[in-house]
């Protein structure tokens, strides 16, 4: 075994690359087994949860509220829900729409400078929530 400049044996590097390649292959197989509706709803739930925290709906609102970040997350969520709803059926889309509306209203409540109706986060895709 020859040594590389950082004192790691070449065989060890090759083993790491092979293990990494196998991990990527396994992850690809795992992703291939997941239905699109699950990917879309999981992404939406992550965005919804993050937006709720940033709107101050978590345990430490004084420390975790960040309306600039929340606006970005709500916009992304609204776009995903609007685009994905026809693809995932109403039974999956309805709770996502309800959650989206809840964080949109929470954002309006937390904001000291109100957005005009139809100009709040995500309202480009959902219409006004007030």
C-alpha cells in the first residue's frame, strides 16, 4: 500500500469510494421506491413546519421568529401546493392548503407592517387570505 500525502493508505481511499458509491446506489433505489405524492407532501410538510416556526408558532417565539425567512418559506410552500395539488389528489392537497392558510394568517398576525390584501406571502398563488 502506498501512502498519500495526508498519510491515508490508497486502499483505504478506494474502499471509501466504493462504500460511497454503494451508498449512492442504495439511496437511488430507495428514492425510486417512493411515490411522487409522498415526495411532494413530505417537502410541503417540511416547508410548512419551518414556516410555522419562523412565524413564531413554536416554543420560543422570541428567539425563533424571523418573518423574512417565513415569507420565503410560505412563498415556496404556496407554489408547491398550487403546482402539486392537481397531481396529488384533493385528499392529500386539502390538509396542505389548510396548513398553508394557517401560516399565512399567522404571518399576518405576527407582522407589524401589514401587507395589502393579496400581497402577503403566498397570496400570488392562493389569493388573499383576508
